[in-house]
C-alpha cells in the first residue's frame, strides 16, 4: 500500500497508543513519519523504517528528542541516514533502551559514527551490512561494545582480519558473527574460534 504523509498523519491522530510501527514504503515522507513517532512516543518500543527513500536525519532527531523507549530500531535501505542522525539517538533517552539496531545499506554511515553506537548502553544486536565505508578504525571501535550478542558485517569489504579478531576477543557476549562476503578475510573462521571460546556460531562464506 502506498501511503504518504497525509495517510500517516491520519493514522498518528487516530492511533496514539501504537507500540509497534512498521513502514516499508518509498512514499512515506519525513512529516508523516515524525507524526507517527511523536504520537506513539510513550508506547513505542518497535520501529521499522525500511526502504524509506525520503527518510532523513530529521526522523532520528524526533526519536532522540522524544520519550520513546524503543528496543528495536531498523533503518534498512534508508540511504539518507547519516552519522549526524545517529548522534540524536546516542544523546537521547533511547540510548538506554535500544537493544537491536539495523543500519544495513545506510551507505553514509562511516567510521565516525561508530563511537555514537558505543553510547548505546544495552545494544545486543547490530547490523552494519553493506556499510561499505567501514574500515579497521570503525571495526576496532565496534570491538568496544561489550554488550553485543549478534553482529552482522556482510560485505564489509575493507575490514582486515585483525579487526575481526579484536571483535571476537573484546565482545565477550558475542554469539553470532556474520561475515558473509568479506572477501579480504581468508582465515578468520579459525582466528575467531581460537580468540573467543564463547562465539558459538559463525557465518563465514564467500570469502575466497
């Protein structure tokens, strides 16, 4: 269904107690999305804004400045999200509640954004797949997020093996590490297993 700002604003006005919002729509504009977030702020715990080509950092500002206690947050395929937007989340009250964050294909996310993720105190699942600007600098910063249990770095083509070993050693609660498509990492499966006994499941494929 193609729903624009007008439709989303109508839903926001009529349904102010939503706890879960899923929007997968290229026609969803910033005004409608912000109206939904603002309306449901006190109840909202699950927010998926995927394939929203009109989504900008303004929506993240609305989340960060609200009283949302979001636990699940996804911006997959939302190409206009940047480090600046993540700063609103990192400095907002939601930094104390977000457990799952998906930034897959947010191509403007860079190494400079990783320290902002480190401010999220209970982050357990992180998806940075196809964030192609990540390098060892960002990877080493990720390794300081000790609360992580699941990490996806699919097609993170600029991450060297030492980054993956650092993540395995330092993320002591890590259970799932997805490195599919990381072709520059040839022996990480063995390095990771020797570095971290608690890492119970690896996805390491298409690396040769």
